[in-house]
C-alpha cells in the first residue's frame, strides 16, 4: 500500500486520473444490479440475463478498431468529456424502462453506455505508458486494476443495497449524479504530455497497427494471455446463482451485491500482497492459483456463505493477473502504437467477456449446473498457465523494472 500512496503523492496527474477512474467506473457498474433486478422483476429468463451481461462487453469489441485510431488522433481530455456526457444521457434514459416491451431500448442504452465506458477506460490506460515507465508503470496499472475491479464489484454491491432500500429509479438517478461529478473533474484536469496527432488516414493507421502486431508476435500472444482474464466475467453466473440458490434466504439484489462485495475484498487485498512477489517466472503459478480458486467456488456455489468465502479467493488472484499481464503488454509495445494496441487488446478482452457471459447463459439453459460451469471456467486458467510457459520458451520476455 505504501508504494501506491507514494506514487500517487508524487504523480499529480495519476492521482487525478485515478479519482476520475474510480468515479467513472463505479458509475458504469453501479446501475448493473438495478438492471438485473429489473429484468428479474419483469420475468426475464436466463438467456435474456446472459445477453444483457454480454452487451456490457460487446461495444468495446466492435468499436476498438476505430477507437484505437481516434486515441492516436484526438487529445484524451476532449475524448473523456464527450464520453462522460454520453454516459450521463444514457443513465438518465434507463429510468423510462418499466416493461418487457421496452427491452429493445434497454439493449440499446446498455450498448451505448458501456461503449462509452469502455472507451473511457482505454483512453486512461493508453495515457499511463506516456507518463510512467518500469516499476512505476506496473504500480500504476495495479492501482488502476484495483480501482477497476473495486468499481466493478463494489459498485454492484452497493447498488444491491440501494436497489433494495430505495428502488431501481433512485439507483439510476444517483448513478447519473456520479457522472456529473466526473464531468466536472475531467473538465478541470490538466494533461501536459507531448502530443502529436497522427494525421494519417484512418484506414492507413489501422493497417499500420495490424502490420505492427503481426510483425511482433510476442505482442499478440500477450494480448491473448491478458484476454484469458475475461473468463472472470461472472455477472450472469452471480445473478443466476442468486436467483436459483440464494433467493430463499436473501433478496436477489442483496445476494448479488454481497457476492460482489466479497469478491471486491479479494480484488483489493490481492495486489497489496502479491504485487512485490509477482514476476515473469511466477506468473504461471498465479494462473494455476486462479484455477484452484474457481474450483473451490464450483464446489461451494450452491451454499451462499461458502460462495462468499470462495469469491474472496477468486478476487485475491484476479487483480494481480490483470495488472501484470497488462503491464507486460505495455512493456513490449512501441510508444507510437500505445493507443491502437491498447484498444485492440481491450477488444479481445471484452470479446472474451461477452463470449463467457453468453456461454454461461447457454450452458445454464442447456441444463448444465452452475457448479460445472464454474469448473469449466477454472480449467481455462490451467490451460493458460501452460500457454504462458510456452510463450516464455518461445520468446525472451523483458522483466518489468
């Protein structure tokens, strides 16, 4: 924790970006429990719930080729202001949805809203390697991964309480208020970096980026490795577990919220413990640890209190896996391609998240138990450990710092 506080104290731009990120990402996920609760109240089935979960990831997949180019052409402050305005408008519009006949509007608003949120994330992550390097960059990525993970899970946890106490509409209004604060913070930020807008044609810049990635295989292997963390996209799994296993002992919204709160505990504590320990040689063991944590959750998923414990274990490993693989990618990418490579990396990562959400819904509808689904997700991390071992044998990975 001390090294994070020291870095934030010495880097005022990182400090402001971290505050913006905390509020923006918290706001992006705060409405989720309200959305899932609304779906359950309207009688939506597992397929619909899984589709909505997938729609939270899909926008980042389809917009990445264009957003990557935009990142290397337009100043980040202008982008963040525009994206925040979009998030405010979409969040307020969610209040109008009150029946199944309006699902088409819900789908559209989720796509636009999460597209803006995904783009906002990519803007900030492409800024970090422009202002930091080495161990400072790794620590900054860990800070941002803690913030992202904490916002992702704790946002839904607190939303569960808010929805339970005051209802869906109030949750949406509070969420819009958070984005108004973000808009003020972004409007007053000063980003002093060397910035030279790339004036090439969009198509030429896309082609240039794909050529760069193709000619540097270690880059795309690291992108694939990072994308494996997308198999921790458990939104649909948590919602279905709360609906089928825990609804007899606790309200669905509270069940979703508490499970995510438990995972948030692990997500925050993990990098504080593992940040100094992790290096290239130990990364494979961390993938195996995630596989073991998911196997534990698979065994306990039908028990609410057991699931809380397992969720902490899963979260404990996830943040460090995310931040270290992200830093490895940044460390092996040329600065001229930060925006585009980060955008394409997020495209793959979010694509995996969307696929996992849909897969969970499909398997659940097909009769596969939620425990078995969780075990399947865990097996992916065991395979990833073997894949990383192959990458290390084939390529000379640079140590961070």
